[in-house]
C-alpha cells in the first residue's frame, strides 16, 4: 500500500506516521521557542505630572501627543493629582503640548 501526502510518497503507514510526527515536532519546537512580543515593544506611553511654578499640581490640563511623522494626535486630561497617561502610542517621535484655559 502507498500513501501520498504533501507531495511525498510513503510505502507504509508507519513511515507516514513518523513523517507527520517529525513535521509536527518541528512546528511545535518553533512555536515554543519563539520569543513572545511584549506590548511595550510595539507601543509606547507618555505619563507625567503637570505642576505650576510653585510646584503645585494642576488638574484639568489637556495633554496632547502628536506623532511628528503621521501628525496623528492622542489627548487626555490630567486628573485631580495633576497626573496623566497616554497609552498605546505607536513607536515614534512625538510633540507634546499642555493646555489649560484661563490658567494664570
């Protein structure tokens, strides 16, 4: 009896079994030895705290990060502690601005 699979001809079922086993073992080894990609390697984040000249934190400031290549922007506002975080930014160079209306 002859078995034809994947362009190969096998004269017995045991040869086919060992061929498939070695194929699956190689695929499993490649899968298990592959280094997982961490999210931080694909995306960046910008975080910080906005303070005034006296060192007091400033809530309600709009922080905008604009990618210098794509000109795509993401914005957020500072919380009650003056802290902010912009997540999931594609890796690149950014212009960051901080704006608060009626701030003196």
